C-alpha cells in the first residue's frame, strides 16, 4: 500500500479548521476530511470528544454506501494517520481510545493506513485458515457489512467473556482446562443406591511415591466430596507411603485413564465417572497426583489484544453517541400503510439453453407460512446468453406496516413450456413449469432496516429430486444465504417509501407502546379489557391441544381458541408457547404486538420444550432470544447432550449475530469440552456452501479467543489429514493391486511405523473424546477392516500409565451424520430412562463426523458380532437357528454361576433397551453383523444406515418384517434356557413396556429433536413426512392404555415372527461366507 499522502488529492482548507477549533466548547461537533485506503475521500461530522475507535466505526458505517467498499479489509487492519500539529510529522494513531480533541489533527484531515508490524496476526491468519478449513480472505471477499460487523462484535464479545473468566485461581484453571463431567442432581438415583456396599462407595486409589506404586481400597459415604476424600487418604495412608504431613491442597484425585480431575464441592457420587462405574458394577479407579505434576497451559493473551480490548471496551460504551443521528432519521414501517412492492430487473449468468422462455415466481413468507394469499409471476422472457431482463414491478397484497420482522422473499426462476418435456415439469395453469434456480432473502437487513438498494441475489440450483411443496415451486424452508459462487444471479429492488429517511422495523419499546392501545380482538372484543372468561369445556379443550405433539397441525378453531385464551396459556400452561406462536397471524401488526407484549411476561420453559422454539418454525428474533434465556441455566452435561441440535438451529438464524451464537460461544469459552464439540460439529460441515461462511465466522471467533485450544485443534486437524492420506493409500492398494487382508495389514503398519505418523499422534488429544490423550501408536494392533471403504482400526497407548489402550475406527467415504444422530437419540433415551429409575445398560458409543464423508467411531472393548460368535461356535447354514451359541460364548467368558447370572441380566436389560430404541426410531437393516455382544453380556447395535422405517426391499418386498429383533437365541439367554412363560421373560417384557411408555410420555421431545435436524441434509430425514414414522410408533393419538395394548401386540408379533429374522440372518451369513471364500 502507498505510504505517502497523494499530493494530487485536493483538500479544501478554507473551512473552519483552525488550531483553535480544539479549544472550543465540549459539545461542538467538527467535520473531518477522511481519506480511505481505497482512494475514496469523505467528510464525517463527529463530536470533538469522540474516540478514534468511534470515528473509525462511523467512517466504516458511511463507507458501506460509497463505491469500492469491497476493496477494504476488516477495519481492524487499519489505523488513522494524521499530521501532528506540534512536529509537522505523520503520526500513526494506534491508541484508539484517544479522543479527537487530544489528537488535534492538522486541518482536521485523517487518513486510514494499513496497521504496521502485524506479522503475528498474519501468522495467526494462516493457522486459522488451516484449522477452520476456509480461508479468512473469503470473509473479506463477501464485501458484506454484516460479515464485517459480526467479526468485530464477536471478537469484542469473546474478549469480554474471557476477561470475565480470568484471572483465575489454580483450581479454576484446572477445571477450565480439564472439565470434569458432573450430573445435575447431587442425589444418587435409587437404581445405583442398590449397588453400594453397605451404603458406601468402594474406591481404588493408586499412589505413586518415588519408585513404588501402591493401590488402596477405601469405603466412603457417597456424600463425601473430593477435598474430604483427599484428607482421608492422606490421613490414613500418608505415613505409610512417605507423605506424612502433606496437605490436601498439594494433591488432586485424577480419574484413571482420563484427563479429568475430581475438583469442586460436589458429592463424589455426583461425578459422572463414579456413577458410570457403579452402573457397570466396577470399582472406580482414581490416582493421587501431586499438583505440580499437572500440566497447565500458559496464559497467552497478547498485549496487542489487551490493547485492542481496552480500546474497544471504552469505545463500545459510547458507540451509541455517533449512531444517534441515524436513529433520528428513520421511519417506522408500522406507519406506512402502502402495499409492499418489488421490481424484478434481470437475470444473469444462467447456464441454460438459449431461446428458452423463463419467468420468475415469488412470494412473501414467515417461516413456511405464506403472508399473502397468493404467489406472483412475472411475464415470460427469452433467455439469451444466460441473460434476460424484465423491469417488472410486483405489488403484493400486503401493506408495509404489516410486514413481520422476519418476512422473507422467496424467488424461483423457471422455464415455461406448452408441453411437459420431462418429469421435472409440473402443470401450472394452462402451461408447464420447470424450476431452474431459487433464492431466498430477508426483507429487512440485519439492522432492521427495510432493504432499499438494488440487490443482486446469487441463486442455487433447484434440486433434481423435485419439490416437496406441492403446487408451489418456492422453497420457504430453504436457507437464506446466497450462493458463494456468485452465479447465476437475479437482480431485484424493493420499493422506496420515504424520500430521505431510512425505513426500519420498530424497536421493542414502540411495539409495546402500540400493544397497549385498544384494538378489537378476532372476536370483535377489545384486547385490553382483561382476561376473557373461558368455560370449563374450553379449558379442557385447551389442555388437550397443548398435549399434542410438535407436528400436530392445529385446526382454525383450535387456533382461535388458543389465541382467545393466550393469557391463560402464559399463566397456567407456559410450555404451550410453541403452539401459541403458530396461532399468531404474523401478517397483522396488532397480533404481533400483542404476542411480543405477552412474551415479556412469559415464564421460563423447561429446556426440552425450549428447543422447539429454535427450529425453523419460529424465526422471530424476540422469540429466539427468549428461548436462549430459558437455556441460560442448563448444565454443561445437558447442554452437551443437545449440542448437535443447537448447532443445527444456527442454520435457522437469519442473521449472523444473534442470541444463540453468543450463548454457544460463551459456554464454549467456559468449558473446553463444549468448545471441542462445537468446533467439530461445525468444522465437519464447513465444506457445505450454504453454511461455510456462517460456520467459518463462528469458528474464527472461537479459535481467536482460545490460543491454547487452537494449538490442540490444529494438531488434531493435521493428524486427521494424515489418517485420510493413509486411508486413501490403503484403499488404493485394496482396489487397484487387489492386495489380501494380511498384506494390507502389514502395509498399514509400515505406514504407521514411520516417524512422521508417530510424531503427529504422540500427545494428541483424542478428537472423538478429548478426555483421552494418545501416547504411541500401537502399530502391531492396527489393521484394515473388511468393509467396502476399508476403514482403519487404530490403537494408541494411553498417556496415563494406569489407563488402557485407546481404540478407534477411522472411516473415509461414509457419511456418519445419520449414525451421530441415531446414537445421540439412544443417548437421550438412556437419559430419559435413567431419570425414571430404569437403567437398561445401553452403550451409545461415540461417533463423530470430522469432515465430508469422513469421521471417527469409538471401539467398544471386549465385544464381538453375533455373526462371529455363531461362527466361533461352529458355523453352518443353520447356525442362525441355533439358540445356544450366544449363551455358550457368554459361558466361556463368565465361567462361574454368579458372573454368568450377572451377564444374563446385562443381556436382558440391554436387549430390552435396544428392542424399544430400534422399534421407536425405525432402525432398519438389522443382521448378525451389526448387532454385538460384550463379554459381560451387554448387547448393542452398530451401523445405522437406515432409520425412520426406511427398510430395505428386495423384489418389491421388505426384507425386515418384524417390529424389532428378538430371536430364539436371545430369548434363550433371557429365560436362562427355560420357556417364554418364565419369570425372567415376564420381567424382560415389563422392561420393554416400561421403556416404551417412558419414551411415549416424552414423545414430543423425541420428535422435536428430529425436527431440528431437518436442515442437516441427511437423506432419510429431509421433510416432515419422514417424522410421521415416529408419531406412528409412539401412537401419540392413543390413550395410555391403548398405547400399551398396541405395544404388547407388536411384542407378540416380534416373537411370533422371530423365525423370519433368523432366516434373514442365515441368508446374510451365507452370503458373507461366500464372499469371504471367493
């Protein structure tokens, strides 16, 4: 960039800029001449006591409307330069908290120049590009003021959060770097109390002292906290191990094998690890470690960042000063009673056949609800070289004053034809239409101003599979982001409703003031006359409506009743809010005002019900902010449970800056495990164009704020890149050179034996579960699995010498998002059952997509597939029908009666859990290779390629004809070789019935969580129709008694048709065996 002031730029010095201007009264405004880095020159009037940061923000605000703004980088990349009055030399004004009257620029001239000495920032940019997976330059190339503002505001927001968190005590540092999982309630559940030894917890605590190691057993009350336990250990065993006189504050209790420490005032039984051990009948293993051996990261808050933070914090408090003028120059949309209009100008760069007749269809929507009675069409135009022009104005049957804040314009460009050329053409009036491209955009910008300048909207190709919105080509549930490829594009402009002022959506104060006026309600009465009187029948009807599931379509009469009794809903039925919002006429400002007024009084909702407010149906920012407020007190464990849905909910946010993104960033900065999960959930989707900018910006904000975690994430991304490379090499060997299984294994071990791989993985945090840290690669245990994409079986030493090896499966070529969702739902089901005192010994192992069709899966130790067990016990064509093979295998691993009885109980409980889970979720393609059993008896399912009843078919017939898998060999274990009428089998059936009824009672939550995933792009979850399966299996329209009767019928059907499952398994085993022998 040119470093000298351009001598040919003429500056008017005849204005009132004399040196004594800085001695004038404090309230005096001054007009500055500002030269921008893109060569543009502008005037800006500011208070004389404004800070340089405030002036730069004002300049940037004004610069957005002048030419060549897109050439500018982020405003933080520049500083002001001026001529110093005293020295007559150029000064770079890097301290942006200085005030204008202190700087006293000569002649009131300021120039923005590139910030010098930012080599460290450039290096950080390079690292962020690699870790995030998208170049930061792409954010600058958007030339979008919203992107610029988001980056600036989120950096300030994250810095403020970090400043609140620190400085911290040593214990807080440990908690933040090694967050430990803690259950929400201190009370030990009843089903775990029964596993205590005479009311006490049994703990194994290992102590390292000098060269010796000792392990001691302690019997302690479950209410003891870690500090009290440390005191007890040192008091009883300290003298014998040479720790006499040591204080408990010099030690911590570490969980064996994990990077977690028991810290905090909680009862020891409240720690998740302790409860998991109790549930598994295992003695929790802890290690006494010296505080000085715990590796804490050095604080790396650069002085430059601190300087900017001071500058921004000071400036942000007074930023409203300079923006007051624009507020005064705005006009509320609620005062404009004119029809809303747009002008469709032209179409550019459409790669389509010349001479094709094309037209534009458009409509106004709130969520998926059409705001006008109809959609609108332009005249047909002939496409020439990918372009055509309309210059046609469309007048909507809706006044500007009734536009809701989240009104969106949906546009489709379609080919018009007199004949149906192919299946993509649909009948429209007397012609046929084939949609080509589509795009959606909000009517208001991110600041609430009605869009006014012409817009060139980059559109998306219309999906080949056709449109799910019958009779309409528009895609109201499609994303609001434009296509980053920039083409093809449609140019439109919005109507202008005021000659000078900006037209804006009213603020909340204006809305509430409007709501306090008297307006006739739908029934003609006045809404401010108080609570309407409802009959007992009406209240009963209201209760029944509120109990309906999320997908239930309210009838008009039901909507009228709910709206009529909205105050009763607020006071008595707070969880009815999602349904009440569907009753609001969003194209009527009076009802919107009434709803916003009521929302100010609405009590907090339960977290699971709050999630409904964050799906696609509720785009209003006031509603979504209320939802986030309801989630503020949610614990870290529960938040992590729903993190998958919350990240998807970000896709439904129309604007980059919103309450949800701030909430997630704040919690991620407070707990590294949440930050880790947030990072990988977004990083795995960064390649999808519709979210790449949004997710990339959020990841940049997070990674900038956590330099130490950034370093760990950088290593993980690099290691996964190396794994992908190894996977591709192995697949090439298998497919091209047709290498055998043993040669492939040796080839992989040769790769992993190289120093490059060993160095990349040693000390690496496990991306799948950051509680583990890898040591060396256990090369001799690594192998390539048999399936089509040749997944890698990986083994690592645990850096904790007391911990077991860590095993993972790396998959390249498979989409793991459906597996992630299914396993998360099984995890949530397990949580719901445990909350009701039912522990069904589920194994919702970890699974995580790390990129497009690539990811990691946790290996469950000591487990094998049913197919392998049957093969081990003598494979024959009829082995699938033999009922003793699994029991015989369990006897091998549990030789005494006590352990075998415990294994049978584990099998019974887990089999019940998976029977119900697979039935409710419609998990299909169940065969002997994707059902596994652990040596302790726990059964679990893997590989969830088909869900929601998408059963495989052959020759037009469904291959699976049973509600869930319950074969004779399963029953043989459950009954311990007795008949189905045994007490054990009756207990198994009771477990199943109890589990089903618990899920049914929480059916709305299950459906809501799936509904929030409609935006993922998972093939088997693409529309609300896919969720009908859940409604059918949970029979939410039946009574409790009717639902139980229905489930019992399904249970009997599963047993009666179990031979069909065995037959399928036999066919699968034979086919697999034939392939292996080829």
